[in-house]
C-alpha cells in the first residue's frame, strides 16, 4: 500500500509547551498578572483558531473590552504597547474573560475576521485596528513581535528578523517543547511504502532548495522536526507558504490549512521530496483550478492519511482528496485525531465524526490497517 502521511506538528509530533508558555508570557507582558485557563485555549482550537498569533490579540482585546465597556478611558494611545501600559496602570479584571463568537472567514486570519466583524468596539480606533490586524507582520504587530521574542529568544529574534531585541528572553520553544514520538513510532512512520510529510502553520524557513535570504523567516517548524528526529521528511510550513505567496502575489493566509493548497503542496512534496515543486504545483491549482504536470508523475492510487489535533488540517486534506479524485486519482482519505487527553479536542472531533485517540500508542495500530 502506497501511503502519504501528513503530520501536524503541534499536538501531534510535539507537545507545544513552548507556545503555551510564550502565549502566557506575551499576554502577561500586555495586561499584567492574569491567569489564562487551558480551557480558554482549547476553546479557541475547538473554534478553528489554532495560532497563538491570533489567540494573543483576541485575549488582549477581550480583556480590554471587559474593562473599557464599564470604565472607559479617555485619550488612549493608538500604539498597542503604550495603551497596554496605561490600561494596566489604572484597571484590572478579576476572574475569567469571554471571547465573543464570530465567523472565521476563509482566506482571513481569525483576528482580522473579528476586526472586520466589528467586535471589541469599545476599544478606540485605530488602537483596535493596530491590535487585531497585520498579526503576521513583525514590524506592524506589537503582540506578534513580543510573542516572537519569547518563542525564539532575544538572540534568535534579532538574527531572524534583523531587528534589535526589545528585551531579553530565553527561547521558550527550546525550553518547554517535548517530543510525542519514541523510536518505535518513528520507525513505523518511516517504513517502506510510507511517504510522510509535516504540514503546519508554524513559521519556518523558505523552501530549503532555494538560495534566498532567510531574514524574517523563523525556523520554528524545523526546530520541532529536529526535536522529534524527523529532519529528513519534507516540510510545508507557514514560512514556505509565505514565500510562495510572495512570488505569486498572493495572501499567505489564503494558502494555509484549512485551504487545500496546504495539503496539496504537502502531498506532492511527500512523493517528490521537493518542497518547492509541491508549493508551485499547489499554487498553480489555486490560481488556475488545474493540476500541472508534476501531478502526472504521482501514483494514480494511494492512501492519504492525516494526523491532526485540530480540524483545520483535516479539512485541508479532505478537500485535497476531493480535488485529486476529481482529476482521476484513486485516493482514499483516512483522518485521525490526537487529543493528548483534551476533552475539548475530543468533543470537537466527535461533533464531526472524526475518530480520535489520546496518544500515538493508541493510534499507530489503526494507521497500519
């Protein structure tokens, strides 16, 4: 059996303790001492909001709204960091916060969707805009820039973005992430007939075969693959999609999962071991609706397995399977959820009929069936 295995990173290959620690450190940086319950974060994931780059501004906006709706502050600065200091000096929220429900618009990042929906209107413009938009631009987003200090550490931050670090920090990724794989599971994934690839919304370097500048590309996905001993498998991560978008005049947010572009690129990369070929082929489909000649060299019949801890990657793979079947491929899509014991993740999978397992030891026998 020829089998492509698409593997998410956070919650699948690694336990992302570093991102959780960086999220909490970033939120504390802006609003002070506030206890962020894990249920709040898994609630985001249940709603399809999987990136901390969106979670952080949404938490801050919810916290500020709970204050300003009752106790408006006059003449708040437009600058996010300056406004944070002023609000933090004068006000405090006790207990929990509520993040309002809104529709995630395809092709938009969730924080942008919340902004476009007019949420958090008690926060003055343009402060609201500065907080909720451009959440992937390290030069424009204060929350993203602060988060990257904590994830990478101040030294790697300066090296990655060619910017002076604004404060000193160790890398919380290196400090807190842990591998979900042991040698036995890794061997099962790499056995003959399997074509594994990682696909993730984590930042990353550009496609590795290209001789281009790496400034602005944080190698967070590569760090995770190094941690789990899978540095040799193809990787389609956010930085690589970002590079594709820059070359084709596209918005990277429209290419990342749940978009089928993400899974299509990973499928081609898995078979060809050429990340750039995968990205270009998926980009052609996105812009023309057709599959280029690279797909003609793929096996006509194969099994497409996806292992995810949230629904975004599953939807990406399912949509990619439909596209390939429409082009004459015999593709059997099998999806597996990993929960790591999270009740919220299990409920999210059950609501859409996805089989799920608590850990790899439970899952791996079914992957081989």
